[in-house]
C-alpha cells in the first residue's frame, strides 16, 4: 500500500515546477501514461524542456527494461530484470565455449547440447553472481613520488599498520640449531620449522602458541606439513619420519632414504620426495603406500617444486635442466633446458601458468609452462638461491642474506624489487604464508616473518582451506577431502585430458592391457607334446605330433575363414535381394509371384 | 458324392457302350456347353460331371421309358449267373443314389435377368427403386469382374487393417515423442500441480451456462459491472486512477491510522486472551451468553432462517457436550477436585459449579422457534413450508458446508472446539469469516471495527484495480524484446565468425614458424663466424667452452639452437612483416630478449655459505661448478637420441641365398633387398619439434586411458561435441546449490505409493492442446534467448 501511494507521489516530487494536482479527467485525455512517454517521445515536445531531458533518460530506462514486470503499485521497476554481471567476472567462471550448431543433428543430440549449454550458462552466471560474496581485495604498497617501495623497511611498515598486522612481523632468534627450513600449513595458521641440526618446532604463528618442540638429534633436510596440521613429515639424515603435532613419532619410513626435498600434493594425498640417490618417490599418506618410485638417473636431487594446478612435480638438475614428472611415467614428461649452469631453485605459480627458475648462471627466468616457452629473463647480480611464489603472484628471491620480493615478473619487465629485506644470515628456506600478507624466511639465525602487502589471497574458500576452522570443522573437512581424494593415476600434464575421448587404436589398447596385466590374455599357448614312453617320444614322432596339431589349427582357421566368407556372401546376397525389392516395387514379373 | 457317381457312371458306360453310342453323339454339343458352364470345377471333376450329365440328359430325354428300360435291363441281367446277380444288387443301390442326383427341370439352363424382371412386374410388393435398378442392370452390358483370389483379398484386407491401426497408433506419436524428449517426467503424469490454482484460470475456465447465469451476466455486462473480478467497475477504476497528491496523502494517513488501529486492536485482544482470571472469563462469558440469547430471541422474530441455523449449532454443541463429558467428573481437574472435595469446601463448590455448567450446556434450548419448528414438522403435509426450510437440508447437517449452500462460510470454522464457544458467543457467525472472529469477542468497539472493515474492503478494491490495470501496458511492451532479439543475434554471429579463424591462424603460425626456423638453420650454417662475435653477454665464457667440445656432427645440430638464442633478431623483422597478428608467446621474440639486470638496493654482505657447509658431497659441488661447460651439447645429444628412438626403424627381411646364389662375398641383389625392406609410416611430428630447448616424452599415458571414455556415445557426431558436454564440472564444490540440483535432476520421478495408470485416450486429447501451447511457448522462449 505504501508503494502505491509513493508511486503516485513520486512524479510530483520529481517535477520542479508546481503543477496542479492531476485529475483523472485530465489524465484520460493526454497524460494517459507517464510511464509510456518514453515510447512516444514526440508527444512530449510541448512540455517543459527540463522534463524533456528527464524523459529522455526515462526512455533509456524503458528500453533496456524490456519486459519488466509491472508491480502492483504501478510504479515501474527502476532496476528491471536480473542484476547485471560484469563481463570479466563472467569470464572468470567460464568453463567452456558455447558449442557450434551443426545444421543437421539428431534431435537427441540437439536437445542434449542445448541442455548442457543452458546448464553451463546458468552455472557460470550463478557462480559469477555469488562471486559478490568475495568482497576482499588485495592492495599493494605504494611509495610516494620518487620513493622506491623497496627502500621501505619492515619496521616502518609494522609501525604504520594496525596492531594485529604489526604482530605478524617478528623474528625468532634460534642461532643454536643452524639454518632453518620452514613450511606453512595449507590454511596458513600453522608454521613448521626445521633446523638443520635437528630442531623441530610447530607453532600456531598468529597466536605464537608453540604446539610442540623437539630435537631429533639428527640432521634435518626438509620439513613438510601433511594434509592437516595434525601431522608432518621430516626428512632426516637417513630416513623419512612422520610426526604428529605433539611431536610423537608416528612412522619411520625406511623405503624413503636420503630424502632431500619434499612436496605434498594435497588433493591426491601424496607426499613426493626426492633423494640424494636420484630417486623420486611418491607416498600415499592416506593409505601409507608407496605409489611410485622413479629413478630419475640425474644425480643428486635437491631442487623441487610442484605445479599446484596439475600436481606435476618439477625437478631442477645440475645440468641446467628442469624436468617434469608424474607418478605414472618412468621417464620425464618434459625436459627443459633452462640455465647454462645448475638450477638452484624452481617455483610454479598457483594457476599453473608460469614457472620461475634461478640458476648458477645468476639468471632468473620466467617460463610459460603451458607452451614451454621462456617469457622473461633477468640477471640477478648475486643469483637467487631460493624462490617462492605467493598466491597473488609475488615472487620472492633470496640472494645470500637478502630477501627480495618482485611484482609481476611475467607481464612487465622488472628492474627493481618491490620489497627488500636483509636477514641476519644466509637464507635457507622461504615461503609465503597462504591467505596472509606474510613471507616466512628461515635463515641461519632463526626465522623471520615479513610483511609483504598484497601477497596473500584475501578471499579464502571456507570449504577448501579455512584459516579459522574449528577442530570439528577440520575433522569434517578431512573426511570430505579423503572422500574426494584424486587417484594418482589421474595426474597428467593436461588436467583436462580425463575429459577427452581416448582415440587410441585397438592395437594400442591391447598393448596397454598387456602391460597392465603382465601377460597377453589373447595369446595362444604353445603346444608342447607330452612325453611318451616306449620310444614313442622320438624326435621324429614329436615333430610329427607337432605338425599334426599345427595342421589341425590351420584347418580350423581355414574353415573358420571360409565360413565367414560364406556368411558374408550370403548376407550380401540377401541385402541385394532386398534392395532390388525395395528399388523396383513393381516389375513385370511381379504378377507371377504369389 | 462325385466319387460315387463316378463309379456308377463308369459301370454304366461299360455296360451301355454298345447301345448308347449314338445317343451320346447326339447329345455331345450339349455337353460341351455344360462344360463351359461350370468352369471352376477341377478338371477331373469336370469330366466326370460332364459324363454324368450326359446320362442325365439321356434320362431327361427318355423320361419314364428310360427308367423302364433300365429296369428291364436289370431284370434281364438278373436272370444271368451268380455274378450278374451281384451286379444287380449293386444297381439297386444305384437306384437309391439316383434320388440325390435328381435335378430340377431346366437346371442346366441359364437364368436370364429378363425372366426375373417379368415376374417382378407382376408383383406389386417390389419397390419402384429396385425396379429401376434392375432395369438399368438389364440394359447395361457390363459383366461383373470375377472375384479376387483369396490371397489377394486377404492381402488387401490386411493392408487396410494395417493402415487403420497405424493411424490409430500415430496419434500417440506426438505425446510419446514429447515424453521421450522431456527433461524430467513426473509420474503419475496427469497430476495437477499442487497448491492453489490461480484465480484467473478458475475464472476463465468457467462459463455461464444456465439461463439464470446468462441473464445475470448479461445484466452485469450491460451495466458495465466487472465480471471476472467483481470488485471494481470501470468507472470506479477510472476514479481510482485519478488521485491527486492530497488524496494520496489523505489515503496514506488513513492507512496509517488503520494500521495503528489494527495493531491496537490486536494487542488488546491478545491481552484479553492472556488474562488468566477465571472469574473475569466467567463474567465475560455470562455477559456474552446473555447478549446472545437476547439477540437470538430477536432473531427468531426477524430472521428465522439464521435463527434456525443458530439453533442447530446450539444443538450440535449440546450433543457434543453430552458425548464428551467435558464438564463432568472425567477431566483431570475434576478428578483432583473429587479427591479434595472431602476436605475442601471450595473444591466441592467448584465441582458443583462445573456440574451446573454441564447441565446448562446439555439442556435443550426451548424457544419459540423451536416449538414452531416441531409443530411445522408435524404439519408438513398440510401447511406450506416457509422458504428457508426449502433452502437446503439444514438442521443437523450444518457441519457440512456443501449442504448448506453457503459458500462464503469457512468450513474450518465449524471445528468442534469452536462450536463450544459459539453457543455463548455473538451472532456474527453468519457474517464473513474474516470478520467473524473479530466480532465474536468484541461488541463494544464497533467504531474500530467498522473502520477496519472499511479499510479492508478498500484495500481489496485497490488490489483488484491494480490487477486490472497491470496487463494494459503489456500490450506495448513486446516491441522491446523484439529489438533485443534483433540486436542479440549479431553478437554470437561475430563470435562464430571469429572462432573458426583461431585454429587457422594457429596453423598458419605454426607452418610459418617451422619454415622460418629452417631458414634460420640454413642461414646460420653459413654464418658461423659472426656467432662468436655475437656472444657478448655474460654467458660468453660458457659458449667458448662449448665450441671447444663440439664435434663435427654436433656442429650441425648446435647451429640450430645457438642462433635461435642469439641471432634471431636479424631474421625476425622479415618474419614480422609477413605475420598478421601475434598470438601467445613467440619463441623468437622471447629468446632474443636480453636479460634485464636488476638492481638491488641492498648488496649481499654474505656469500652463499650454505655451500661451504655442504662438505659431505664435495664431488657434487665440483661437478656443479663445472657443469655449465657442456650443458647445451649434452642436452642436444639427448634430444637427438630421443628423436631417433621414436623414429620407426626399417626392417630388412632379405634372406641371402633364397632365389639366387648365396656365398661369402655375394650380396643379395638390390631389387630383392628393396622388395623385402619394410618401411613403416613416419610418426606424427613431435610436439617439441619447434621448441629447441625442450624434450617432450611421446610415450602414451596408459594409466589415464583406463579412465577415459573409449568410444563416442550415441547421439554425438564428433569428439568435440561430447567433450564440450562433459567439460563443465557437476559437483557442489564448483557449482551453486541450485545448479547442482538442476544438473542432477532425475529423468523420471515417481511418487511413492501412487498408482501409475497407463495413458488414456482422453489424456491424448488434453495433451494435444498442451503440446500445441507448449510448443509455441517453447519457440517463444527460444526466440527470446536469441
């Protein structure tokens, strides 16, 4: 009711000049519709010029309104139709192109295609709509005029920001147990530190609560969180160990020896390790089985990273090559020659588009790993020993004791870093924290947590990795993640390959089958004549028997083939007969048929 | 019979052979004629019959004499020996047989139509029409065609039957097709959609049929009264449409007041209802009862029909009370009071009161009307009944709203619990159910009530008005979607045009690229010299090392990548002119890009001490340090090896000494070698053939092929179609809930426990309409989409 009255009142409000109240006898004649004016714009010529402008606007509205529903109040809907979705947002959720229409299609196919088009469009639209619920946006540090952002020190930043953020910049002085490697859990809440001299510490780093701290009394090569913050793997001097968050040793895996680097593939529940003996091994942590062990035959392996998009493992080698591996193939999927010297570090970005490598030749190179083509090449005076890419695409490179962070290394040529910071001693491990603007640096004197504005993804997926999840939620997530675990067989270079039709020939398929089974199921077993006594197994008789069997087989095949031929011939004749019948329905001789 | 006659005839012929020959000759032409007559007998039969007929002719001719003669002959033959006698006996049987073969006179003759017509003219019973027909027949010379053979006629019959059946069946074709193509089928199929049906459909579906209705409608339409939604007349609508600002303000104020009043009223009633005081309610109830009785008395005089109804209600309530024992000693409260009654005076009193209430409730109400009614019932026959009695079966059946013929009343209102109240409460039960409740409890505040009611009615009127006005502008609107339709198709067109270009371009680029690359390779072979000069960048030392290590074979190969990294700029500009558009990343562009030197404000104070700590594997360290030397050469070698391994090998199956001389120094002839050398087709080009610094494994990934679709499913015509349909994800992780539900909609839904009947013919007709409507709407929706 309120709406009605407003509807009537509103036009009066809009008009600037005072007009006598409209009466129905007036309205019946000329101003029958204020709403309709848009269409017969010529009529409005006699009215005030101000109004004219207004109406022109209105017409615009009217046009894009289309078949907007009239409301009970009679007031036109100011925002007719579904809400507008911006194009780039739609593009973001585009899963497939629209199918082209082929003129003569089967009706079922037509229906199916139309339906799938409709569904995908709907899905795209709705996803784009719901994208509204991710309102957080990332920002970057911006310096004043002729001020480099790289000269701004961490102290300045932490002074400027709020207390919570400022508390994220801190130093842990752990000089006793040597250079540290580190790993953040997938939610970004938990930090795992592993000192070279055997010190391990799990920290809820935001609250600075220490979960556990142990010393394994052995040298540590790498540490890695497993799927949740309840377990982590430690590559020690000889074997691979798994501890829980209380520091209790759960497993010692003897199959994995001399491990130098580890990567965890979260959706496959695979722990990929590389060892000094040039073995790349995959451990399924959900069932505790070794999935694959590949001898790469390339010497000591200590450069490793994963492609988060397709779970391919990238290894860097001393001969300047980077190789790509999946657990399904015993040889490298791709071998790229990246550097003149040895590769020191490799990193792949979140979308799986770019790979950044640094080598002994003091170069930093950016590759497009979809096309395997180099994009950019930079020369770092000191060379980068350690690389890490953030969720938003910031690259951090460590040269000696200096940590540099670069923005947009792949799109625009970079001449100076976005940020730089000096730590006490040589950097040993470096990682961006997920969902936080924080870079964790492990070095000889302990651990430094740096503030890097714009590093983390501001919008987290609560169902995938929720930084604020409770214990209960974590349990739920664990069950769901295990149910949705991707089989290691599905790891391919092109993740869309699964959706393609296998166009292999039958011969290839048979070969695959033979390979999978280990024997040929269709092969005929060879005839071995039985040994007979009383001199009947003489060489001649054995040969004779063999020939006999061979002849029988031959006869069988000949018979079979001749039968087949006959059958085909017969069918052909029948078909011809039918065709004749169909083609000439009435022949002169038809009347003799009864 | 034919057989029998044959026997006889043959015998006779044997006997008569000598005597009757002349006669046969004489009759012969006749016989021929007869033969022609019965054509369709089989030949054998025909012969026999002809002979038989010969005999018959004889008999005909001879008449009695013939028979006598036969007897005589028989007698004579009987005189003979034993054998003759036997024959005589048989001939007697033949006499018996002759009874069956007796023929009417003139049997063999043809009946002419004229014969029949002659008699027809004599008889008067034959109608003139048939006479005429027969005459026509007589004049016409047409012969009737012989009937079709059995097979043919059967075939025709089958044909006709098939056609009939197929037409019958094809009527189902549309609906079957529709059901097959439906996205979802909900069984049972004819289920009405749940929920209330929209008013429009109910109204439009209804038609004035009875004369009374028609008359009413005629009146209504003549007076310009609304028919479909009987609230506003056109005049009223017009006045409604015209409303000035003041009016609007006034109305708004009114509305506000109404709302306020309503809320007050609601609050008041709520408050009253919450009062727990028994005494208060008792007083209230008593007052109400009194009021009601007073009104009832009045009503008996003024409106006996309503009063009667009230009465019946009271009666019903009384019955209920008697049945339920609510106010007797069965309730929880009553039981507790019974226990207390011994000691507590108050409890006893309460019980007494309770029983009194019960008595009161179960008492039969004796009123003037009631008496009257009884009297009337007795005197039904004599007196004319009052009109209201005729109305419908009232009295005890009033709980059934349909029996009362008053649709305005809410059936729910007749719930038993409410009935209790109705006895004591107001007369409003007859009125509108919405107002009823209000009126029941409130007698005093009539002003508020009236106001509220007024507002209510006004609101309804307005709504109706808007419902009427709404469709008016819709007539103009279809133009707008038309425009959109015109505009929109252009966009996909453009897209479609663009799409096919893309792969073409890619191909072009590829081919261009390969040709270009070869060109580079050729040119670089000639221009080995400037290569060294070009090496000015930091990797120069490494390159030098490279040159030193190279063998002659490697030179060829190396000449390819080295210029690709360093000398491309000279060739690139030429290529650029030919290129139309750049797309993606081009190798030549990237490799020529010089490495950018990055300046870092902080100089590293510490060298990479990590290495020094790595004393464990110094050999590896040393190796790393000198690794750069032959990195490129090694890589190229590796690549070449891989390429060679992938190439199909030539199989030589020549056996020396077969078909020619063999020996130590004898080689099989060239011709033979050529014949037995098997060359396989070259493999498809390697994926990394234009990427000099990449080696890609060409091995088939058989692990994933187990999970892939092997063959194209039915309706799809090519792989792209199928792949595009399964491209989009279906799960909850990637889609909104609504989409997931739409995607995973089951094809067939059956209701649990519902019987699924086979389709009936009526449904077919009904669906035909729907289909036509549905198809048009479908088309519309398609158009709109475009």
